[in-house]
C-alpha cells in the first residue's frame, strides 16, 4: 500500500514540478534558475509543515516521499549550478548554491513554525 502511495504522489509531484518550473521560468529573463529555486523552496516549506504531523506510513509515503520528493529536485539544482559555472556565471552559481540551501532550510523551519501556530 505504501509503495503505491509513493508512486501516486510521485505521479502528481513530477508533472507539478515541471509545470511550476516552466511557469516561473517564463516570467524571468535570466540565466538564474528561478523555477527550480522556487519549486525547491516551496517543497521545503510544505515538508516542514507536513513533518509536524504524525502521519500514518501510507500518508507520509504519498505526501512526503512521493509528492514532495518528486516536487523538489536536488539533481536539477546541482545540474543548473554547474551549468552556470559552465557559462562563466560563477557569481550566479555561488548565489544559487548559497541561496537555495538557505531558502530550503529557512522554508522548512517556517513550515514547521506555521504548523505549530495551528496547534499541530
């Protein structure tokens, strides 16, 4: 059952990640990977919120591992950071690495704090 929920969450999260990335990227005329940055920060925020709940195994598989795991993407973050280095945008590569990690950790903490405000 849990494996099926993970697959279902991934089937929702992966296209959602692609569509959100494309929507954000279309609004920015920059080599900076705003789409991946926004999607990863959003997934971290949602993960921080979800982690405050005592989810049953199937629900954690659906939401945390499946949906949010497919929504966020460390591999694309790494690829785009090295792509920036390859086009000699070293400052943007460093900014992407630092800002992505800071935004991810901050968003996770914020998500957990919001959950606690709601008494979870």
